[in-house]
C-alpha cells in the first residue's frame, strides 16, 4: 500500500473533507464552464482532464475509512438543484459523439454492453456531487463525506469511470489518427440485440470531433 493511501486512511476527517470538497467544487465549476460552449474544440480534452481529476478524489474516498453519518436519517436538503439545462447543453455540444457503450460490471460474466450518453452521465455525476456539497456547506461534514463515499461506490464512481473511458477513447483515436466508422443508430432508447450493440459499440468517426460546437448552443432559460 502506498504512503499516499496510508496517509489518506489516517487523515483527520475535517482536513480530508476540505480537500475532497475543493476537488468536487472545482470539477462542478469546470464542467459548467465547458457547457457554455465558448471553446468547443477543447471540450473533450477538458472533460477528459476534469474526469481524471475527479476520479482521483473518488479513489481517495474509496481508500478512506468507512464514514458513518452523525444522524440515522439524512437531514432534509430541500429541492434538488436542476441539472436538466446542463444535460441539454452537453447534448448539443457533444451531439455527434454523445452516445457510447459500456459494460456496467466487468466481473459479471457475459454482460452485454449498454448504451449511454456522456451528457446524461455528466448531469448525473454533478447531481450526486452537489447533493453532498449541500451537506458540506451546511457544516454537516460527516454527512457529506458519507454521501460522497456511498454514492461513489453506488453510482457516480462507475458513471464517471465509464465517461472517462469514452472520452479517453475519443481523444486517443484523434491523436493516433485512427478514425472509426460512424456510429450507426446506437442510441440509449433502442433495444438492440447483443450482437448488434457489440458491433456498433464505440464506432465513432474521429473527424466528427471537429463538428462539435457548430450547432448553436441552447439559450439559457428565459433568454430570447
């Protein structure tokens, strides 16, 4: 076990929470800026960087001791912040390459690939992270750490890992000049046979990265 991991296991919870909260807040701010579409050509590389850094925080949470919340029931946070606009902005920004396929659990034998959307993944991860951040900002440090750790194992960790693999694959195909055939109908709403899905999985034309941002971004709510 590395010294960094040993340090994380023994670290003061308050200090650890500050570091994790900083990493999470930085991720949310960064992806929100990317969603504005002001630098569309750099969207995928920026997202690759941000998800890589987020998963470092996730790994630290996974290696950390089990966190127990102070209260048996989760305190009421009120209405959850809406992530639909963020989802829609990324759906427009990443439209040519939004859909990809992923095997949810590599330890389940003969598990078929499942279609995902990067835009959905980003919105879901941000929703999970904001939930814990609301506890942290309300001075419920143990509750925030518990939520981030629990949801890392149960949801956002696997979602972010899948998204990172998709983003890394896109960047790799461009940098290695290895274009793939166009994605032909793969969609999260389709009920495809396993052979069809496996055949279509990950087949995206790398040159389509150049079309990102040419579609007009959706207007903010209320803007004419």
